[in-house]
């Protein structure tokens, strides 16, 4: 049977099943929609079974279509992984590496150094702090920050770096607000929060505690948050190493509360295969080694 099936038919069917649209599947596969439609029709003809019920308004997988999709998907993924790894068995690493990551100097330096060491790598890098779930498809690796438990997704997350954090305030703000000693008291003070990254507004503390704080200053930047804190615009959660100099000089005061803030963590996320592609694995090794020089505690996970 397998010798009568063109692998392109299976890939077209898999993508149409996922998108429930010939047009969207064609866009993802970068093929004409007529080709994708023909591939599915030829597969159905060869198997002598209807895989997708089409109407003018919607598309619904049949029982046979569901069975084929769920059975073949792990096999296709396994074959893709084997082919990708075999293609990398050469004297130098090569291939297309697609990454989303924050636009930060130490990450830029690390990825440039990696590509310099492996000149046959073709890089495509998008810089975003808070990529949406739908945008992640098609990328080999996503680097993003998190504070507290990550939201569930189909991606595997590996911790790269961890920064202990603290709540700080400028002395000038304490002329108008009492020093909070509990999370409940902190709720009533002006705070500097993120706009959309790090899961948005709630401040996250250890022991899985979260609080909604008052904020009229929301930014997706640690540098901007620290600048605002120094101006007395609010209390801020910052990585301790990023504000240690200001703490030592007295320009910022660390606040002792009943619970410590969750650490800021840099995660690497890749698609839900059991093992990462070789190019991703080697890049993560390079990244960990390079970032270890930035003075943050590092947690190695393979």
C-alpha cells in the first residue's frame, strides 16, 4: 500500500486537517490551493474512503480521516526528525534556524557568535517580547521571559537563566506612602507593571501567590521600569542584579514583604517533539555557555 501513496498527499491532508481549509493549508505549504485539493482527492481515491466532508461553508473530518490523522502525525514527525538529524551529520552545522527572541544585547551577541562559528547556518530571527501562540508555528525556537508558572501549550519549555527579583522603591515615594510589609498593603500603593509580557498585570510571588496592584505606569521594559522607579512613580519588581548598584547607592530601597517575588526566568521553547533538532540543541548549549558569563544563576536541563 505505501508504495502507492505519494508522501505529498499525506502532508497536504495533514495540513488541511489542521487548518480545515484548503486555502490556509496551501498558504502554509506554499503550494497552489488546487494542488492541495488534488493531493487530498488522490489520497481518498487510493484509500477508497472519504477523509474530509466538504460543504460550501465548512469542512469536517470523517471517522476515517480522524483515524488517519492521529495515526500518521507522530510517524511523520518522527521521520522529519530523523531526516533533519541525518542532514546535520557533516563536518559543520548547516540548515535554516528560525528563532523568536527579545531584542536584547546579550542575546544578540550570543546568536551572532553562534552563526559565526557555524557559517552554513541560515538565520531568520524575529524580535518580540510577547509572541502569540499562533505566531510560534513555523519557528524552531522561541526565547521568552516568564515569572511564575508558564501557561499550558504544546511547546516544550527549558529554563535557560534565572534571576532572583525584589520589590524596590525610591526614597522620595516613601514621603507620601507607608512602607508596605504585606502583599495586602502592597495592593494599595502605586506600582509599575508590565503592559502585556510576563502574563500582564498580576504581580506573582512565591508559594503561587498573585495580587492585582494599582498601576498608571505600564511598560514592557525593565530599563523603563527602573527609570520610573528611580523617579518615584511607583514600586517595581526588578531582577536584583539589575538594580543592585542603585540599592547600594541608596537611590532604591528593597522592600521586605511576607513573600518574595517570583524569579524572572528566560525560557527556551521548541515544538513538542521528544528531542529538539540537533541545530536547536547545539544553539541552546552555546546560549547557556555564553549567558553563564552574565552573572545569573543557571539551571542546566537537557
